[in-house]
C-alpha cells in the first residue's frame, strides 16, 4: 500500500489536523515508512492461529447498574474555553 | 406456544407516470436501554437533569479515563434479543466509529460493527386481524449515545449538553422486509410494544428514547420476490436513508415523499444516488445531507480499551427463563381462553398494564366478551375523557367485575349498569351495595311482570284488538309496562310476556 499526497491530506482532514500543502509529501513519506515497517508482519504465517486479545487470560471487567458518578458540572466544565448556563459553548455548528 | 395464523399483506403500490412501483423499506431503530447508569460509566441516565450534571470524566472523555461496561445494559440487550427470537452471540466485541462532532467528546462512538451481541431474529408486524408481516431482524448491537447540541440559544454559539453522552443504545437493524409507510409505522409500534413488555426500553419517542433511520428504495412489481428468492440486492433499487425520525406520523409522510421523489427521478431517466437525507416536517420533504456524508469516513477499528465481551450460555438461559409473556402469545391466549375477537385482544394487549387489568376483571367476572366490552368501551372511553391512564383508574378490576357480575345475573339492565359504572367511577364503593341501596334492580320476577301486563291489557281492550291485527303495536304495551314498573322490569322478560299474553 502506498500513501500519496492526496491520501495524506485526507487523513489530516479526518483527524482535523491542519497540514500545509508543502508539508504533505514528507507526511505521505512518513506514512509509507510506518506502513512498510508494519507490513513485515505479513511475512508471518498465522493460518489457524486464534487472534490474541490479551497477554494474560482475562475476562472483560463489568460494573453493576448503579449511579456512582456525575453531579460535578463545575469540574466537567472547568477546562472548557467557554461555558454558559451549564453548557459547553462552541462555535455554531448546524447541519 | 400458542400462535395465531395470519396472511401476508399486499405491498403498497404507487402509480407513477409510466409504471406501477413498490416500496422496499428497512429500518435501523435506536432504542435507549432502560438502566440506571450509563453503558461505560457510573453517571445517571435520568432525562431532563441540569445540563452536564449526569456526566462523569469517562463521558467527558478526560485523558486517561477508561470505560467499564455496565453488565445490566448487556443483560437488557440479551433480553431484547431473546424477545425478538434472535440468536445471542456468546462472544461479541466493541469497535470505535471515528468522527468529530462537538457532542461527541471522545471523537469516536464505541459500537459493535464486526461482532454484534445479537444476531438474526424476527418481528411479526400486525396490520389488521389475520393480516401480518414477518420482518426479519438482521442484528442488534450495543453502542453509546451522543450528547445534545442546542443551536437556538445563541446566534453565534452552539450549546452542548453531555448528559445523554454514553447512555446505552440498542441498534435494532431489520432486513428490507417492510413494504409500505403503514407497515413501517406498524413495525415501530410492534417493536415498541415488545420493548415495553420486556422492560428494556421505555419507548418514549418524544424524548428520543426510540428513534429510527429509515432506508427506502423503490422497485417494479415482481423484483422484490426475486430478491427474496436470491437475497441478491441487485434486484432492488438504490436506497436512501432518512435519518433520525422520532414520530410515527412523520415516518409515514417521509417514506411517502421519498418514494415519489425516487419514482420521479427513475421515470425521468435519472439515477437515484445512495445518500443520507433529512426529513423536514414543515415542508414535508426530504433533503440531502450530502455535504456531511462526504466528510464521513468512520475508520472503524476494534476498541483497544475493551476486551471482547464473553457471556455464558447459562446466564442467557437464566434471562430466557425470566422473560415475560410477550404480546403475540398473550393475544393468542386471550383469543383462545376468553373467546375474544382478535381485534379486542389486540386492543387489550397493546399495553401490558391494560392486559393485566383486563385479566383481573375477567378472572373475577368469568365472562370474556362482556369483560372485554366493558374494559374497552366503558372504562377506556371514560378514562380517555378524563385524559387518564389505566394506572390512575378510579374503578378497580374488582369493582368493574362486580358490575359485570350484576349484569350477568340479570340483576341490573345494561342501562342501569352504565349509571352504576358512573357512580362507582366518580364516587367509588361496592357496586353490589350501591345497586341495592339505590334500588337499581331490574324486576325479573315474571309473576310481578305478568301482573303488570295483565293490568295494562285489561285496561286497554281497544289497543289489544289493534295489536292483534298489527303485532308491531306490542311495543306500546312493553312501554307501558316499563313505565308502570319504573323502568326496573327486565325488558327482555317484558317482551316475551307481552307477546305471549297477546297471543302473538
């Protein structure tokens, strides 16, 4: 798989990261190096091998259905650049 | 299990300018799981709280916070799956669906794309007595809800409330087996009924606890049958998805509009683009959301914060054993055990509280049809007039059964029963005692009625002669007897005796 300039621009846009046009070729090259490195894994034959999801055999941890958290509007909003009347206030987004 | 047999309804046909067209509809319903806490955090799910008060640091996606799954939400989804006769996957897994929006602080929604918790099931969608559509369920997966953005509080800013962020949703995906706008509404109604019976979702559409994405395409008659035979979608038209509908009426109007729009395009030689559309109820039209669609590339991948969800068959079996009687079974039992019409059984089983009330009445009154009539016509009618729910009914099942027993025993007439019902409804009390105390008792003593008839006949020889010529005049005698007895005589007994005495 080869990443071209357009794909690099698309990935940057999806990640909402601004990348200047002249920086795109270098970014595409970096992606290609990373993917090339990872593609080495394709050399390993994994036919019939169960995918491993955890190094130690573990069961997904569960919680019971009880309200144990919340009620801290001030803390939740503390880092917001703008908050009004208990809401996060963000630049207008309308579909 | 009891089952009623049914025939398949005819698909809706829309006449275009050139051809007839049929509709093919599939639905993705998002049902909010009824639980105290959210899917991956301990914050409350309560609706209508102060903005951003039901929010934990997990929901706000603060750095380093990790999701821990609420087992009850999984139990609720499994219960829903079992209620829809679906297979339960003992291993499922969570994936991230990536997109940016202000009400999604994580930047991704945790969902189940590749390995859903629940597999194939079905819903029998009742259209009218004896007519129903079987709609196949493709899958149910569990996912997080997003927050709410409010756009009309400030001219330049959008306000974001994360209270709904992270609440558990079940996405219930149907196959494209729905064949018209009415069927689509009936599908939602039946699904909602089942969810409410199961107690897994409150079904409140107004609060957005049940909302649907509706996929609509059109095809020429005969094409759908080819699809059903082969499961090959190439026999069907290109579909459009109408997003986020939470009103049964609007769902029907949107489908109707969308079908006509597609017919116009295809008959004009054009091609329908597969896209997402929004319905505008003010203008009654659907509009493309294409600008948003292009930006969407969800880049799903397995959520590295969560191990696969492994559940045990024994746990599933326990949930299955605790399932309540579901609407189809209850309806069939009401028809069979109480001799009800399917129509009445439908009405009485629509809500589980109504069905429970009726069952208490019928077991005490021991007359299915009479009980159904009184619950549906008198009680529901009266409650509706007061805008009341059955749970607020001032008349208890025992009281209503008491009235019905008086009717059955011929103690009171139908007219008296209605008066008695009104007294019990407004004043309360024991129906039998009230009837006794207020002299509401029809005279069924034939001796007393005969005496009254004899007196009237003796006093009106001319009328007797006329009645012998014209039997219709017997009604005059019945009226006189009723008057003489203060309306308490059993009308049927009076009729019979008058006819016999007049020799008619």
